[in-house]
């Protein structure tokens, strides 16, 4: 790795750790650890733009990557801010707080620092693209923009459809089956993953092409088996019971597909 890769990574990691430490102190006062999600989305975008602005590589390619990650970050940060700030702590963090008991403060500090590292990792696709020594083929650029657009539009639509469903009086204890939610139980996760695949074709000419591949594959694993679908499904089963079990029987978990007939 060259100094144009190592130095911005080190600066980004120090900044992320400082920001997450400050926000950990905020959550100690407010009792709402959900702020870590808002900060993570903002940090990934900020770090991505910072990596792209570092004076090395192909200017137009750096600019394109910066715009792509900035739009993604602004949308997600705003969405999470509206959901977290001024609202009670989300169930998953409240459960952790209860489970950790008197050790919660220390463990949340470790968790916040881990998210600082994760933000740097998720910004590395932009660093890889920005350090390309040659431009990617035109069709790779076109493919990247199309995949990025599908991901951003898809996740925005899924979030909007779910929010609109929750406003209905009859939504309490029921599962959203509107729009994209008819074809996948987690279309927001799916299209989020689609978005991260858009950086792969932009990095084909980079020595660090493996960074966006690693992030896309790692995110898929986390969504399917660790932090995404498993806890979300457990919470949905606890709150919606048989209605959600029926939904599981008829609807694909992640990849969208036509709903199955109820047996």
C-alpha cells in the first residue's frame, strides 16, 4: 500500500474514533444508543468524500465516486435521524442495555469504537476507486451507475412504503405486504446490498479492486446471518406472531421473488 492509501485511512480512523467517542458520551446522557446508526451512515459518506478528495488518482472518477457515496449517505443519515432522535431507544439497543446491566457503559463504548472501524472499512471501496491508475471501461461505469440507481431508488421506495403502511390504524400487529414488501421480507436490506455492489465495476482498474468486493460480500453475510435478518425476524415474530409466520411462509426472505401460495 502507498502513502496515498495508508495516510488517509489513518486520518479517517482517528477521526471516526474521536467522533464515536463523543457520541458515546452523548448516549450516556440521553440513554439512546441508536445515535450510533446515524453517525455510522454519516461517517461512511464523510470518509468516502474525504478519500475521493485526496489529491491522487483520476479526477472525474474520484468525483463520480464521491457523489455516489454522498447521496447514499445523506439519504440514510436523514432517514435514521428522523427515526432515532426524539424517539425511545430501539428495542435491540434497549435489550443490549438490559442484558449488559452494570457493564453496559463499557460495552457500548467498545461497540461505538467498533462502528468507527466499520465506517472506515465501508468507505474503502471509494478509496479503491479513487486510487485507480487507469479509468474503468465505459460499460463498467454505465453498469455502476445503473446498479447504484436501482439500489438507491429501491431502498428509498421500500422505506417509504413501510413508513406509509405504519401510518394506517390497522397496521398495529400486522405485517406490511405493500409494494416491494410483497416480494421480499427485507427489500430494504436487499436494495442496500445492491447499492454496495455498484462500486465493484468502478474499481476494476484499481490495484485495490478487492475492497468493494470484500465489502459487498461481507455485507451480504452480515445481512443474511448476523446483524440483519436474524434479529429483525426475531423481533417481528415477537411483536406480530402468527401474522409474521404467514408472511414467512409466502414471501422470500431476501432476494425478491413472486409470493408463494399459502399451504
